[in-house]
C-alpha cells in the first residue's frame, strides 16, 4: 500500500495532476471568451460573428448574452 507521499510522487498522480491543470486552463479560457460576449455585442458584432471569432457555438454566445441582461 502506498502512503500519500509515495502516491504523490507516482506517475499516475502526476499524470492526473497534469490533466486536471489542463482541464482547468481550458475552462478558464472558455469563461474568458464568454465574459467577452457582451463587449462584442456592444461593438455591434452579430451573435454569429462572435461565435465564429471566439470559436464558440451560437448557442453558447446566445446564453452568455442572456445571462448578461
């Protein structure tokens, strides 16, 4: 049986840690894009243009716009 310290040194733990960091980074990027939606709408871009430029779906942009109203 591994102790917690031994487990933290294992390749399995380090791999899980890297995956979690990458998932968190991707979530942060998506959140930043969604927070930018209202600004782009104020600049006059259409929902479709925003979705294309930010690599989001039209539905994601519409939802972000509704959440900001």
